[in-house]
């Protein structure tokens, strides 16, 4: 899946110290992963907001209420919070006007980048588990 390739790119950006790109690539990886999950469910997914994409999946999941696909409230909230953080890195890392002054690289560091890449990996792993559940239930 493309999300895995984007995480590889984020890891390469981490190695070279381009922390703003790590954050953007992490957001992109999570976005593509969630869109893939919705596509597996035959839902055309538009937009770039991870929170919106995750809630769209949750709404569909709640409608079908399959016990095998149920995610408890705290796990879902944890994913929402990861999506909220990654959503903050969709525009700012690549837009020179995204901050009051300076340029994006001045506002990103290794600590922020590590959080973003780990959050994206968590979302990718969640999607992989859900896709596996869907494909084994067919």
C-alpha cells in the first residue's frame, strides 16, 4: 500500500534531518491508509482530514455493528487524538506562510517528527488489522 511507501520516505527524511517533511509525510501516510480502508468498504473517500476519514469509518462500522470489528471507545479516542495531531501537519510543514514568521523547518524538531511517524505507524497498523478482518469475513 502507498502508505507504507510514504512511511519509508518519512524515515529517509528523518535520517536527513528534514523534520518538517517527516511530519507531512506521516500525515500523508495516515491519510492514504485510512482512504484505503474506506475503499475496501467501497466508500469513495475525499478530503485530507484524518479525523473526518476515521469518523467516516466509525459511522459505517457502527451501522453494521459487527462484534468482530468493534473498537472500544478508548482505543477509538486514542486514534482520534493521533489523527488530530497529524492533521495539524498537513499544511504548515510545506507552506512558508503557515507560521507568523520564519519558515517551516524552524518550527519542527526530532521530537515532533518521532511522534508523527509513530502516530502514522499506529494508524497504518490499525488499518491493516481492519482490512484483514474485512477480508477474512467475506
